[in-house]
C-alpha cells in the first residue's frame, strides 16, 4: 500500500501510467480495427475465389438436362458429369459440391441432382445424397438466397458459417445458378469449403499487433522515464532541494538559472534565485535596521542621562542650608524632553529658581532646552535681575533660532536673608503661592511673551515678599494639561486641590501628592507632554544661621 | 482631532479650526499654511470651534504671524476662554491681533 501511495504521489509514475494507458487503448483500437478489416478482406477474397470455383464447376453441368437426369434419362451424360464433378471435388479440395433443383413455389423444398462429398478435406462425416433425394430447405437464409438466384438473376450467393455450434468447422457455402441454354437458372450448384485459413492467418496478425503495441508501450515508457527524469524530475528536484537548503541554511546557493531550456522551469528557477537574493537582502536590511534602532536606543538612553544630569537631581540639594527646602521633578513623556527646572545659589544670599517649557517634544525640544538652560544659567550667575537676564536670553536664542521654536520661562531670584523674590515670567504658567499656614492659590503675575519668539521683547520684573513658611510651586503645562481618556484635562483647580491636600507638608511630599493625583486622574492614559514641577519652602533668614561652619 | 476648513479668495485666507491644536495636529495646520499663504495679504483664524491649543500650536501661529508681518496682516477671531487664557499666559496676546 505504501508503495502504491508513493507511486501515486510521484509525477513521473503518473505520467508513465498515463502514457501506458493511452498506448493500451490505442493498441486495443488498432487491434479491433485491424481484426475487423482483416476479416472482411479475407472473407471477400474467399467469397470471390469460391464464386470463381463454383462458376467454373457449372461449366461441367448441362443445365438443359437436369430435369431429364431426375427422370432417369440421359444416363450416360449424367454418369460422365458425375465423374467430372467427383474429380473436381477431390482436386479442388472442397468438402461438398452439389447441384439441386429448388421448388420455386416457396423455395421450401429441393431435390438433389448431383452430390459429391470429400470428408477428408475438413474432417466431416457427410453422406452423399442420391439422385432425386428430396429435402426441406433448412432455414430462411438459404430460402432467400435460392430465391435471389432464381428470380433476381444474382450471379452468386454466399453463406458463412463461422464458429458454428453444430460441431462443424467454420465453412463457406457459395451458390451459383446452373443455367440452361436460354440463360435461365435451371438449378443451383453449391460448393462448401472450410475457412480455417482465416483463423490461421488472423492469429499471427493479432499476435503481431499485440506484440508491437506492447513493445511500443515499453519503448515509450523507457523514453518517457528518461526524458522526464532528465528534463523535469531532476530540475524540479534541484529547485526543491535548493529551496529546502535555503530554508535550512539561509545562505545564497548556486544560481539555478539555466537549469532547464523550458521556460516554465527556468522561470521557476529564476523565481527561486530572486527570492533568495531578495530574502537575504531583506534580512540584511532588517538586521541593519535592528542594529540602527539599537544604536539610536542606546544614544537616546545616554542622552536621557545627560539631560537628567544637566539639572539638579540630588535631594536634599543643600543639606547644609536650613533657610529653605527645595524639591523638583522632571518626567519627559519620551526619553528626552523639552522641560527643565533649575536652581542654584548665585551667591550665598541669592537663590536662582527657574522652570521652562520648550514648544514641542523629543530630541529637538531637548536640544533647545539644553541650550536655553546653559545660556540662562551662565547669564544668571553673572548677576542682575530676572528681567535683564531674560532680555539677554531672548536675544541669544532669537539670534540662533532656525527652527522657530520658543520656550516659556519663569525665573525668580530669592534673596534668602530677606525673603524678597524678584521674578519675571516669559509666557510661563502662573506660579502657585502658599502663605504660611494658608492654602495654595495661583499667583497671577505679569506675563511677557515667550523666549525665542520675537526679538526686542522687554521682560518686566515683579517683586514678592516671602515670609518664613511660605511656599512657591511652579510647574509646566504637563500638569494642568494632563489628559484623561475622555479628553478632560487635569486643570489648575485639581492641581491646587492636590497641593492643598496636605499644604503644610515638605516640598518633596507636595510634589508626590500632585503626581499621585495626576496619575489617578489619567488612569494610565498615555501622556504626550513632559511633566515638570519645582517647589520651594522659604524658612526664613534666621534659619540659615544653623550652619555652624558658615562665616557671615 | 483637528478639523481645518480653509477658504482662500483674492488674497484673503480664512482658517476655521475645530477641535484641539496640539502636538499631533499642529503639523497638519503647518502644512496647510505653508501651501496657502503665498500671495495672501489678509489671514484670519476663526477659533470658535477650537477647544485647546498647546505650545506646538502656538509655534505654528507664531510662524504664521512672522510670515504675515512681511506680507500683510493676521488676526484671530472668536477665541474661546481657554484659548484666550493660553494666549494671555504665554504672552501671545501681546503680539497677536485678537479680535
């Protein structure tokens, strides 16, 4: 069964099978046609030759005297004819030769005139009829043929008995008219011959047809097998082996092109070649892209660390100072962001505080943020009020702002000994202020235009007096504009509520409260804006003296 | 989501914005403006349907304002309270013509 299934799935076996089946059908058709036409031709030949024999025999019989013979007259002539026919019968190798007169009323009876038997010819056991022996016509076929000869002037009639089932061998009986001197049929002369030659000749003929068909089939299959193997099976196997090898090893193999002169196969081979090349190129591109992505990811994480390190991020930032407490957080929405906060001591008595938000996000914003922070820090360390510092920063940024980006900045300088805060707001969010013991509220300070937007903008300053226990909270729009799934924004109301939840807490705790409130509000909805907060608690000038090593 | 409906006729362009002008939608407005502002001497933004504007949106407005400073004038009409507040906070009120 396994072998059979194997053969069925083999293309070569199927094609060979089909060829063999076709040849068998072809052989059968040829055999049948050959058999039939051969038999016909043979019969024709027999018919004609037997007719000629019979026709010749009639010349021995005097048609005018048949009735006289039956009456017992013309005995001498009858005997002479008898002896001629006897010789004829033996010499011509016929089984029977006989002359009859048929009853022409219905051709149902006849009477024998001459009758000669040669049983040796066909191994028969006939007995010769006597003169005047009467018989019934044996069947309708004979009756019609008798009638045709008597009435329609038929030159001869033939009856074939092929494969008789009465124990006789196949034979042919030919009837010809025995004519009297006026040309009419006076009687009928019949000759019976065996036709065994038909079979004798037919058998080798059939045998040769079968044999040649078989031989042809064999040759065709051998040719088909060889042809298929060389031109079809081998190329296809090579293609399929190559495809399997490629799938296994993933390397370029030998070129299959030119594997076959036939375009179906060479096309397939070319497709496999192209597929290999394309796949390899694709894999290479893919690994290049993956490597590139990894490189960018690595660079970004490094950039992220550099950016984080560019702002103060170690807390407590000034463990030795008791006159203020400060805390800040910066959470970029992506690896790097455009927000920043900064704080540093300009001198022993002046603390600079800054928060900024660059328009846009990601790498461009982060570069802009770094530049801005550096310019701002350097200029602030040189001294002066926030207004003039922002004027300078704006000028510098505008001079090199090819991307038309801008940054909002809130800058404050706190005189620690007195609590006097000088600040300037360049388009940044309103600060939130808490007076000691009170609650946070927005401080609607005077706003000027963003930094980097337009040259020549004047940044005005304002002053604010902080008392011990006062707190100032500054933030970027990532806080109020944190957005929930239903697109509602966190807003300053919720921000103030979060701050006032425990308004007396330290800055670090306050920032955590706001962060927690924002997270609870957005419920995991992805945020697209950076989120930055900075909070300072002013504890008052006297607190500073706690520093034991400090010299005033 | 931001819907931008623009009509440009005889050097006068009107941009009617509906929705949110933020980081994700600002680039679409920037592209529309870049295609339309040539030969325009009067640019009008109708913000009646604008719910929110972020700094990315402000940047596009600033760029448009700078372009229009060279070739004509630009004004903003029907700005809602939230948008107006953003303009105030960022100081954009000082440089934009808000009617």
